[in-house]
């Protein structure tokens, strides 16, 4: 064990040293201040050496994707590239408040770091992007009504299942017919599996996704009976992973039968993809001291150099709330992080009982398999806003639904960001009534972490 830790520390120190050297060079050579000539006050961007040592992400002007409609178009003068900015800084932060578009501002060197640069650089302030940023766009797409008179419906995903789910729904109209239709499409008795298990069989991806999805659609019948206004006043919906298909059914974008066919194809394809590579998922709890990015990078390097894995995968698969993420990738990479969590200041790690590395590139084979079924699902535009797991914004058309549902299988679920967009209301306003429709209360627990005030109007529909 001591030998393994020595190797780990050597890898970690080597990566840190190379990063620090690069960051330090960029910091010392290109730390700039901006002033509008002849302003006497110069604003300085600085980053502590400790922040750099922890692997702070930086970007240069040259790194920005000018094709992104939400990214400003930066000048291409090579003399102005690269100067390093902290990742969370904006170019606008460097511009004096009294500057205007088309004006030339002066990039003044700091004498402590660039004594050899005697002449300042001039930069024309770029035109501001005409399109709204994603959070503004999501906010503008809501109806202009009092939020407390509206509702939001959320659908959980795989992992929320439990033996006995569905029992509290059987007394409601149409529920028996829903499970009977599911049995016909799936070819086995789903209700019996949900009510009696066994748990291990229910947890299998090929069964679990269909079980969760069908139970959510059955739970909608309970929502309609017990909370009819929740359906009539609903302005937005979203679902976690496979729950997104239940949200699309609720929004009228696809029929239950066609959506279940997609879920069946999706689950079977993901199960098959999981058997190609030994992967897994793991919950990690972090703090501001944690260096999760470095942990994933070192884990991949370990897998490549010590386990001889070609192009290992290890990344964030689920963004749950600021202190909680789910990692996914090669099982060896997760083993490495679990064994060395203290080295990266990760407070808690917990392996999930799933068969594969969902929402990573290891699911690429599954995406290709699902395309044909999804293409034949006869989708129509949703009647209410359905927020995508990939973009965190409402779907705009049928083409985007097909594309993003496929991409969702290989992309992180950005649930934390979806919660911010769904509940981004003005200061002092009340929040909508929120209903979690499906097994468990996981989404309610996450909402409480992200937005405690919105959680005060939360209700779980028991199944």
C-alpha cells in the first residue's frame, strides 16, 4: 500500500508541477490591468499562488469559441493573445465602467511582471452579443403570471426504484391498464416485478428504467385525481435521465406506448454497452478544498500508465448540488479515486449499484442503437416547457428533442443547473408548487439543497 501511495503521489506531484509551471508562467508574464486612457486607476486581475497550485482553470482570449452565440467575439490580434483570465472572470470585468462600444482601451502591463514590455497594447471594446445568455433565455420563456399560482412537475430517474413501488397507485383509474399495456410491450409482468422483486432483478438496467418510467406515468393518474390544479396550472417539467421521457409524455410530446418503446430500446442498449467495458458510477461529496478535477485527471493517467487502458474515461456524470456530484467511467479509475480520496480532499465516496458508466462516452454504442426507435416515436412539440438534461433549457422543436435525448446518454445530467433555471424568479416572488411524480424523494432532497425556499412548496406523490 505504501508503494502504491508513493506512485500516486509521484504522479500527482508531477502533474501539479507541470500545471503550476505553466500557470505561473502565464501569471507572471501576462497578468494585465486595463484602464481607459488617460484614467489613473488601473484594475488588476490577480490569482494567488495557492489558487494556481490547486489547478485553477484558466482561459485565454484565443480559447473562447466565437461560434457560440452566447460568447463575445474577441479581437484576433496575436499581440493580445494569450493573457490569462481566471475561468470565472468575464472580459467585461476588465473594461472600465465608463467605456463604450467601439472605444479603444489600453491594456497596461504590470511593471513587476513585464518590465520588458514598454509599450501598452490597445484593444477595441468588442460588440456585445445580441443573443441572451441561457439563464435569461429560460427566464424570458416563462408565462408572465404569478409563480405561486403555477406548478412544476419533476420525474426521478434510475436509482429511485424500490420493491413495492406502484402499490399505492393501484386504486386509481387507468393504472391497471397502464401496467397491462407495459406488460404487452415489454413481454414480461412488470407490475409483479415492481411489487415483489426480487430487488436484484429490479435493479438491472434493462428492467429498472422501464419500471421507473411506467410507475411515473401511473403516478400521474394519482396526481390528476389528488391535485387536479397541478396539471392544469403546470408551466414547466423536467425529468432526471430516463425521467425525461416521462416529462415528454406528460407534456404531450410523445405517447406513452411510443415512449416506452424508446425506454426499452434505451435500457437494452445501455445494458449491452455496459457489458463491453467494466465501468461504474460513484457519488462524491466535496468541499471548497477538494480538487476533484485533479483527482479525475490523475485517475485517468493511472489507468493509462499502470493498467494499460487505452483512452480511459472518468468524469462528472451528474451535477446534483454544489457539494455533491456523481462520477462515472472505467471501474479502475473509480477504484483509484476511492482509495485515494483523502489525497484529493474528497470527504465522502459511495459506489452506486449500477452496471455501467452512464452519461459518459462509454455509452456511445447505446446512442447509435436507440436512434432508429427514437426516430419512429412520432414526436410532436411539447405543450409546456420541458427542460433538457443536456442544455438545461426548454426544448425548442422536435429535431432538438431527438438530438438531445441521444446526446443525453453520453453527456452529464446537469440537474443543479436545471433547478437554477426552473426557479429563477425575481426577488421577493413566491415559488411554484413543485410535485415529484415517481418513486422516492431524491429530487426533493436535491431541490432543498439548491433552493430551500422553492422546497417549501414541494410535494411528493407517493407510489
